[in-house]
């Protein structure tokens, strides 16, 4: 028998919802069934973002605007300006570096920036002092109020010292990116890699069963299957680089 020789299986939201209903022992019959399932999908992916680092949601960006919303010129920090905004889809910051002389092969250098707590930043006597900024305080915001200003939806950083020059420094950061919403059409696909697709379907089936009295008998089973499939996918989605631990010896 011949094999298909294709590797493109990526079900759309309609197919994901249909499969989840079938696993719950139900049938999707109305537009409301689809709408409530899409809502559960969004809650499900938000839950995943609280379960630790999913490597497929990690990427890197340059800071591109000040905290007041003013755009930076080719991402360069501005002299004496210490407040900057992160991209609105940022969930958490993993690492941050200060890049000097970006694009110049002979002189480009990245310096690791240290994250400090709110109390440590508050204790800095002169927050307007100038220099090479190597510390930052992350102000978590992420307000989703529809009436909130766009700038209030973004996390912010306050760097110290304030940049002593313009057009010299850039900040590059690695972050956990929010998973895209399920959208408004059943023909769209989810921003989820194939290895997490079984967990997505199982999780949705579990959420649907919790909302449907006629599927109450399957809730515990569906939850167990969901947790197992998520842990299997999360176990594969991990850093595989070698790690070396060196003991520190003290002389008394």
C-alpha cells in the first residue's frame, strides 16, 4: 500500500471543536455550540500560559517605543529617557540584553541586563543619572479593559541608569508570547504546534463536558486524558541543551 507522503495535517477550529464534542459524547448542532467552544479554547490557551514555559511561545524582539507610546527611531533608546514599553503580546520576559553599536561587526556587543525588584528600583537615589543602562525594573500591567489606553495594555520597563546617548543603545529581549486567540471563523487554525494538538483537543473536550450536564459522567476521564496528553507534550517541549553544574568551594 502507498502512503500519503504528506505531513500537513493541521485541523481548523471547526474540526477541533467537532472532535472535542465527539470525545465528550456529544454532537455539535448549533452556532452557539461553536461559539461556546471557541470561548473555551481561549480560556484553555490562557491556562497553558500559566503552566510554565512553552518553548514554541518564546521569541525575541527589540524594544520599539517609549512608555508614552512614542516610537523609537530604528529601535534606538533615547538619551535621558528611562521608561519603555514591551510588545502588547508579551506574557513574561526571560532575558534582556543591551546592544551597543548594533549592526557593526567589529564593535557590536551585547551586555546582559539585570532585573531588579520594585523595592530595589525604588531605593535607587538618583533615577535620572546617566550612563550605560544595565538594570531594569519590569512593571507588569497587561490591562485588558476595552476602555483602557493602548499604552496601559503593555508591560513596561524602567532602566537604570538613563541612557547617556541617543542612537547608541538598543534593547533586545526574549519573551513568552501570548498564544493567538481562536479568532472569529471556524475555518481558521490555532497557533499551536502539532505535538500539542492532542492536548488541545482533549482539553477542549474536558471544558465542554464541564458545561454540559449530559456529559457529566465523562468529566473525570476527560480531565485525566487531558492532563496526561499535556504533560506528554510539555515533556517533549523542553530545553535539550547540556547543563553543567560547577560546585563553588569556600576556604575557611
